[in-house]
C-alpha cells in the first residue's frame, strides 16, 4: 500500500491519501496512522448503540446483550466501530488507557507473528472498579490464525455455542461478513447442530432486508445476542439524535476553507480545477446538491456508499486521480493535485509556440476543464467518435496545420476522447461512478427542466440545447452573462467556438461538407454536455430528478400513505385485468402462452394491493418499502423498487404498459406467478372462481352438485 501523506499537509494534497488504494482508505485496529483520514469520528446509529452498550455493560451485564455481531463487507466501518467501543469501555471501566494498551499489543504482534483470530482480555483486572468483565474480540471472522485446520464457519459456530452457555460477565465482539454467516449456517444444517442452527437462522433473518425481518438489537428470541447489518444503513441519511449525516460531515471537512491554499497561493492560480471545486462546494447549497445526487444514486441502484467509497470519492472529486510521474533522475513520485494542474497550465501555454506539440500538450486544456468535481462525477464522453473525428480532420486537410489554435483544439479533442478508451477511473470506485453516470447524467435531464444559474435567474435546458445546436458562439454568449462557469470551462468553450467558426468557412466546407458537419455536431454536443453538467450538478438537476425526489420521500418519510396512494392504485391495475385476476392453467411460469382458443384461465376477484408496515423496533432504517399483494393465505410481499416506482410515474404521464422495462415486467410476472400458485390451492377463494376456456365465452363454475359449463355474461 502506497502513501503520500505528509506531516501537516494541507488540502488538496492530503486528500490523495483518502482514497481506498492509499493509506487513508484502510483502517487497522488501534492504529492511529491508518484509516479514518479525517481523524474525526463520523457518528452513525450503530455507534450510538455501541456507546450506550459500553457504558451500561459493566454494571448490567445480565440484562444487556453480551454477544455483538457486526455484519457487513469491507469498508463499512466495522473496525472503526470495534475501536470506538474499546475506547468507550476503557473510559467506563476507568482503565485509564490500560485496556487500549493491552489490546493494542495483541493486535500488533512482533514481526513474523500473525494476529490471532480471537483476542481475549481480562478487562476487569485492568479496571479501577470492581468488575469481572472479560472480553473476546474477533476483528475478522474469516481469519483462522491460531486455529489452523479449522474453517472460519466452524470456528464461529464453536464460539457462539460456547458463549451462549458462558457467564454473563463474558462479552464478545465480532466483525463478520455475510459469506461466513451463510457458510456457518450450512455447516450447522449439514452437521445437525440444532442450537447453532437456530441462532444463525435468526441472525440471517434479522440482517436481511425483508419487510418482516425481526429485531436485531437484541436479536429476537436471543436476548443475549445483538447483531447489526452495517451495509443496510445509508451514510447520506441523518441518524436519529444526530445533527448531520456522516457524508455531510465528511464533505464539510474536506471543503473547509482553512485547510485549502489561500487565494492566489496555488501554483496553478485560478486555473486549478481542484481549488475551483472547493470554492463551489464550500457553499452549503452546492454541497447539499452533491449529497442529494449521491443519495439518489443509492435509491436508484439499490447500492450503498460505504465509508471507504465515500473517502475514495472525496479524494477523486477534490484531488483527482493522477498517475505516478518520473523526475529527471528516473525517480518516481506522486505530484500534488495543484502541481499537476500547474504542469497542465504550463503545457497549454507552450502549445502556441511549439511546431509539433505532444498529445499531452494538445489535450491539457481538456483535462483542466474536466477535472472539476462536476465533470469528474459525470465523467463519460462519447469515446466512440474519436476515430471518426480524426478521420474527418484528416479528410479536411487540417491534421498537419497545428500552428492554428483551432486545429490544435480539434486534434486535442480527438486525443482526449481517445484517452477515454483506457482505464482512467480509480479502481476502488469505478463501478459506482459508471453506474451513477448511467442513472443520473445531467446531459440527459429533460429539456423541460429549469436550472438556477443565480439566486434570481433560471434558464431552461431546452433553450440552452437549442442555442448550442445552432452555434457555439450563440450558446456561449447566452451562458457567459450568468458568470456561472469556471475560467477553464470558458477558455475551452471559446476555443471550441473558434474551431466551430473555422468549420463554417466556405474554403473549409467545400472540401468535405459532410465531414465538416460531423465535426461541428461533435463540438456542439461536447460543449452542451460540458455546460449542462457544470451548471446542473450544482443544483441537482439530473436525469429523472422529479421521480427520484418523489421516491426519496416515499422511502424516508414516516407517513408513506400519502405518497403511495397512486403507486398502489397503478400496481393494482397492472396486476389485475379489470375487476378480475387471471391465472393461466395451460402453462407454467416462464413458458409462452398457447393460442387464445386453447387457453384455460382461472378467474378470481381482483387482488388488492396495500402498503406493508415494516418492523422498525431494534433495526436500522429500512432502505426499501414493500407492498402487500393479495388477501389471506395468498398474500405476497412485493418490493417497491425504483424501477417499479419510476414505471408507475411514467404510466401516470401516459406511458403504455407494453413499454414497461423488462425488470418491471419480470417483477410483476414473478408476483403473479407466486400469487397464482397459492390461489389455486385456496379453497375459500375458489368458491367464487370461474374457469374461462377459449375465446367463445365458455366458462366453468361451481354448482350445487359439482361443476357446470355455461356462457359468460
């Protein structure tokens, strides 16, 4: 693991180490030099529970959970939670640092020795109070150190079985991922271990996202155990009794003005994209818009930003992602973000006096303009046009005339787009960033949307698109007066406009008019996207933002009935056929239906749809809502996913049901199939049912002495 951290370094240089592939991204237990690079504790609802538990456990060990399982994958803050709990226990017991010191020795063994799977300490002997508390800590339940020959799942079962019968003064803290839990449950089932099986089944149910998932803290049916699904909580939602969400605190710290270079002291001056980003995000409204975008991505994708993801994202947005450079002595080093920006400014300034400028020189202005946080977040450009752009430039006979700034701009754009074909994103967050662009890119926001460009002025995106589609000069004149773009963006737009004007000259166009038109289209599309992303990201005007805003209200508001009324109505209409619910009797799920004349369909009264209340006692805030479909024995839960919610909203606006996304159709078909299987076995429901056969109106229904066939009314 590489590190560029320097003692007393200021931002943005110090932000480089916040990334997951640097020293700040990985937390080692009781190591002040690793993880949590902002050095401040980001409060979550779990930490509030652990603090209360640590303060009450020594005095009330018989009435408190003794076994704590923190469930989640890497980067979710499990190690930070364990370390904080150790500090709180040390303070509660009055150990005056002795407990911390004792555990620190165990977790940092001498070179050549492994950290044991389970670290045990007699906390009572280190306390200045009369306490018999002993503590076992498993930092990583995948470890088998000290127990070679056994599997991690078998060791977890042994520990839980032993601790269940142990004294109330014996506490256990364990970080475990879902894979180990699943393996342990399978091991318990295969070996007929009834007691561990019951515990692990309860744990698995509790950490699931099911609407009827039981209490986690304490675990339902096992008061001595508490579990917490750390990957279920959003770090962008304010926990109860906390003033701000963890992500809000994090970005507030990262953009604090006192940690950044004073105005005029940055080596890149006003052209530094990172200092420009800080100046924008230092304003509460722009920082809030960024956090809103990140939260909307969670809701749209169903994925969560972990602590490691957020640290890596903050580093990427405010310090960039730059390769290692080589100095004249062939030594490698990582330049600071401001130094990198200054080197690009210098390259760009030298371009005019260079007969054969390099690829890096020609694309420097593009990298400067697209390194601000808006374009780093929505990073994707049409890389597929790079080859055709180079070909059209060559056809127009411009490829060799690099003395002209307009031609250098065109060639620089071709180089910049070609670079997008390589891996240019940090591997730690590349999948999240790719998904975010797919779901929320402001370049695809509705033209009917309006975006605020000042406290008093708004502009329509459709108006902006129209002006840029006619000419770059007109679009730039329109947006420049609002003074909302950075110096780098304005400079790049000016050069693109000059290139656009060059391509309109008769002596250029007459050579290859179609090639000139294609290049102009690429220039105008690039410029319009640049402006859209720059101004829309500041105010969270992204693709489908109205639907995302409504879905966020449904998920987060306590009173969901008001927001779900229309959703319930639309889902009921999609599942039922008029006032009836139809069950095909001539095919199974996934098979095509036979011709209408050969179909046999069971018809029952329409199935009702309602919102299902979710258990919130002793659990994290539910990340998703559920709808209840059907009545009585045939009732089924259906998750209200963003895709389903979006489809419902689009149906309200006139979308044809035949145009529903495949994911929504699959969800509805699966729900119908599950309902159908229960309906055909529900004797009470079948009393009023009919079987419709073919297309001539023949129906079969119940009579006083059996079944009777007749014609449908």
